[in-house]
């Protein structure tokens, strides 16, 4: 008998996807808009600075940007005006998105899940998630859409994923989360869900497995990894990170 403490295999029944950085690359648009705001405020905001904003809520992102610019003592009203300005620019950019901007093979993977009868939810911090789903024409894949308008606590709080499971009518332990941000992986762990990191294994080392993207990834491959107990291997994650990040990367 497997020593896995997880109930997921053999019957996972739901997948919950983060949006930005997992299904589409909107980080570049966030960057353009934040950089524009920084320029207005008189400082340069680098791509490296922008990395710190991934998975972080809008207002928390603004706080990081102001910290980079050394700007302190702004009131809530001023900050809210700045965040609105940034968002207006961001919305201009994403309003021009097309289905071509779905990340490689992500659409095929969504089709496979649908065919396999797997429920699908979105679990995103973005208040613009609905618009992005529409622009890239994937709204119909989702049985539940949880975005920044529905939650009060940002990742790493598990609220977004727990609400996703609830709206899908499944248990958290039946869900697999796909995430590109460390805060999102932490949220999945706190929700007692399995998680697939999409991106850099050094950043996503708390994920059960890490894939570089959906190229050559498939539902069958995921099931096969579960059979091999790859997801159970991460029992060490709460035990002083015994597992090195490199040996959990799955090179699709
Ligand atoms: C997350 C992004 O998905 O959404 C963050 O990774 C962003 O960078 C956050 O700040 C909030 O997005 P929005 O669209 O509500 O400003
Ligand atoms: Mg993301």
C-alpha cells in the first residue's frame, strides 16, 4: 500500500488555474503600466523589480513600487488614485489581447481536461481576470471563476482556492492547483490541495512538481506522475524542505 497521505489518486476531479503567468503572460502588461506610473513619479522601475509583483495584489504591488522609488507617507486616497491610473493603462493593454496570447499548449490541456470530465476553476488575484478570459476566448472552459473581486484575502491566504473548490462542489483534497507564483503555491498548500508549479523550480520549490510550461504536458502525464507518487513525494515540504527543488522538476 502506498504511504501517500493524500487522497487525490486515483480520482482527482478538479483543476484550479491561476491566470497570470499560467494560462497567459500578462506580467508584461502589468510591467508596462507600473513602469509608466514610476516614470510619472520620477524613478525607474526595472524588470527585476517587476518580478516581485507576480501573484501580489494591486495595492500590495503599489506598496512595493513606492518602496522601490523611496516614496513614503502617501495617504490612502492618493494611493488609490495611483492604483486606478495604473489599472486604466493596464486595461488599455489587455483590451487588445487575442487568443494567440494563450501560453503554449495550455489550450490543448484545457480541452483534455474537459474531455476527461474534470471540473475547472480559475483562482486569480486579478480583478481583471474576467476580461482577460473573454479576450483570449477561454471563459467557457471554466465551471467557476474566482477572481480578485470575489475574495478579501490575497494569496498566500487560501481563500481564492477554497472558494474555487466550494463553487465546483468538490473537496479541497480533490483539487490540483496550477500556479506560477510562490505565494500561490503557499495558498494551495494551506488549502490542502496538490500543486503543480509552472515556471522556475527554484522559486516554486514548495510545489509538488514543477513544469516549465504546458508544452508536452498532458492529463495522462499528470495521472502517470500521480501513479508514481510524485505528488506524495512532497510530504517533505513541511519537513525542512528535505527535497531539493531540482529533483522535482518535470522536464516535459
Ligand atoms: C495577479 C498578478 O494575478 O493579479 C499580479 O500576478 C497582479 O501581478 C494581481 O497585481 C492583481 O491584478 P489586477 O488586474 O487586479 O490589478
Ligand atoms: Mg500568476
